[in-house]
C-alpha cells in the first residue's frame, strides 16, 4: 500500500500571481523537494533561491527547459506561466514522463485541452487542472452535505465572487478574460455540487473600467444556469470589490439551505456602546483560499504517489468548465441564452 512518505521532486514554471503561492507551499511541504525554478526573470528566481536557502534548487528560463525535463529527480511539474504557454509546457512535460499540475486553463482551446489529456493517458501520467475551490473546507463541507441529502432536492444555487484588489492590467491582458479566468471557477464549483451539466446558460455583462474595456473584456457579470433536474444557478462576478475579496455560496433545497459566508483574518466580534466591530474580510484570493491551495497540492501528491487513484478534477470536469465558460462568453456577446446538449454548445 502506498503511503505519504514518498517524496516527489518538483519543478515549478513561473513565479507570478499563482506561482508565488504554489512556490511557498512547495518549499514548506516535507514531501516536495524543489529541484528547479523555471522563470524568465532570472533575478527574481535567484532571489527566491537565496531568500529561502534553497541550496539544491536550480534555476532556468523558458528558452531551454530540456535540462529540467531530462532531470530524473523531477517527478512532476507545476505550471503557473501565462495562459498561452500552458499547452506547450504541459505536453512537453507529459512526454518527458512527468506528471503535471497546471493552473487553468490547460490549453487555449477545447480541442487542445483534449489532446493534453490524451497525452496524459498515453504516457500514463497525472494531469491535474487546478480548480482549488473544491478543496476549500467550507465549500467541500457544503458539497458533502448536499450529497448526503441534508437539504433535499437542490432548487437554487448561488455564488458571489468579487475580486480584490483589482488585478494588475498586465495580468488582465494575458488572463484569457473574465469568463475563462474567473467565472470558470464558479461554474466548476456549481456543477460539482449539483452533479449535472446545465442545459442552458445566459450571461449579461458590463465594463465600468475603461482600461479593461479597451481589452474587449468586461468587469461585471451576471450568469443564470438552468439544470436538467430543474435547479437554477446564479453567478455574481466583479473584478473589483473595494471592501475586500467577497466570496459567498448558497445552496437552497426542498429541506433547507446551506451557505458559506466571507471569512476574516480574525473571527472575533466586539460589541459595545460604539456598536459591533469585526475584522475586514480577507483582502485577496491568496488569503481567502490559502488552505485550499495547500490541500490541492496534497491531493496532487497523493495521486502522483498512488495514495489516490485519480485526480479529483477529471478530464470531463475540465472540459465541462471550459466549455461552459465559453458558452457564457458567447451568450453575453450574442445577447441570448446558449443551450447545452450532450456537453456541447448549440446555437439557435
């Protein structure tokens, strides 16, 4: 029987927004000796090596990753580079016999994503797409209680995901747009909890930020989903909430309701003559989902070492979320609902 004692040599590609989170979790985990950092900003990579006393960690840039992929001490790679580079790295790593942990999306198109999963099967390696919210303890608790029939038939499910702080424009330009960068997380979470693919999606959106509008993107979106079981889903998205990183989930059923509220760095409330005071909600995604990032890394390691038989997020899950994100974007751009039949968009 496999155990958690086996170490997994890792190489991380990219030390940006997500990469910096995964980097810190990797070097703090006794199971994951970090063999390589692949980062085009070599000074940044070398500073990280020096700051954290990573004497055994080597540095490379993306122009030549052959030494990284030929290193037999590397069991798996963590891909956190800009979206348009994912597919090339993923396929090269799989071909080299490395398992892959990849920030979404795995590739730029549904067809290319399918090909990446085909490669994973061909080379018998794990390919994990990082939908970290499934590993958030509160979200997972809601999922488990829905599956245990605690609230009966799910009738409505709602998410609120309002970003803070406003992401840098340099990131937004390469993010893939709000539908594939943000809403895809809510779509995956909702479908996971309901246990179905929606039959209809409808999205409306607007852009209040002129710089984002210039990118042909939007910053505020409302999505309505209709599921075959009759359940309705609602997604409320904003790129910028001035009061903090607003993340809420509600599932309403025939026997009751489950909800998760915003969390705070300190959950103590004070009550007195001046009223009630609480800490502000978490300021960013890194703080709010800190635990989920650690838990998804543990899950990936368990898959690589054989403790678990397969990735929590399957090929079907990844393809479904990507397709639905595209359906939402097309619904907004065309100004009409998009029907989903047999996992594919149908245009009327």
